[in-house]
């Protein structure tokens, strides 16, 4: 890593430090070149953000901060909102050339009320729609989960989400369950105001129409 890149990753880490300190004064932050370790609840002060009260540790490492690409690694160690605890990591890559955000994660969740746990991993790519990020995004990816019930797979294929619509306008979700059954959701725009949603499970399927106002009618 060159001196210029080291400086840019350090600057990004310092910017993150300033933001977290402004929002959560309870957090003790240890800053090192290109990285910061945030321990929530280690200091006196308010530890609530958007209605959630936090504890645990979050390590943020800015691996690359260049004009063409930004790479940030997140590690969580028993990060909790007093209902769920999360341990694991994720790597987020923003590519200017591809106009994408690529997220790869592997996490373990624990429900604090009874200690029930689940693990998940995923690889997702998000990109702006043709009208830009202000119009919406497209998502493709393959998240998976493992829990007491078994293994779950979700295929996300070309799901296009506009901020003005209540449901995606294109693409599909296909969920494979641990019970030898699958469930599909497919979306297709019919006109400027209407999107058709088709639900498929085995040989059964049905469709309904969703308006931009959120009204639902039979297809």
C-alpha cells in the first residue's frame, strides 16, 4: 500500500470516528492506521441510535479508499441492540468502473431472550437503475441461513427496486427451504402505475396487481 493510499484510508477512518463520536458518545474508539475499533457502552453517555440501544464491539477497516474503488471490512463481536447479538464480518466494495456495491458477509445471530442462534452468509451485488441511484437499485445475490429448522437458500435474480414503488418492478426471489419445498416471487411491470406479482410454490401459483399507491387487486 502506497503512502497516498495509506493517507486516504486513514482520512476515511478519521471521518468515521468523528461521525460515531457525534452520534454515540458512549462509544470508546481506538484509532490505528486505516482502522478503528468501536466499543459501545464503554464510556458514560447516551448509547441509543434510532431507537436501538447498543453494546459490543465493531471494528471497521478501510482497506482501500481510491477514486476507482473503496473497500471496507466490518467485524462485529457480540454487537447487540438488547434483543439480538451479532458476531461475524462483512466486506463491502464500491466500484466506480462497474457502478456497483458488492457485499460479502458471514454472521452468527443470537436471540438474547432464549439463546437461540442462527448463521448466515451471502454474496450480493447492488447497482443503480438506468435512471441513477435516485431512481432505485437492482440486486443480485445468494444469501443463505442455517438454524434449528435447517438450511435455507435464497436466489435474488435481477430484482429492481424503485423508491416510488411499494414492490420491485422486475426480477425474482426463489427460496429453497429445508423441507424440500421452494417458494418463488416474480415481479413484472404492467404499466407506469401497476406491477404484477406472481407467487409460485410447487405446481401452485397465483398473481396479483399492486399499484404505486399500494392498492392490491387480483390479476
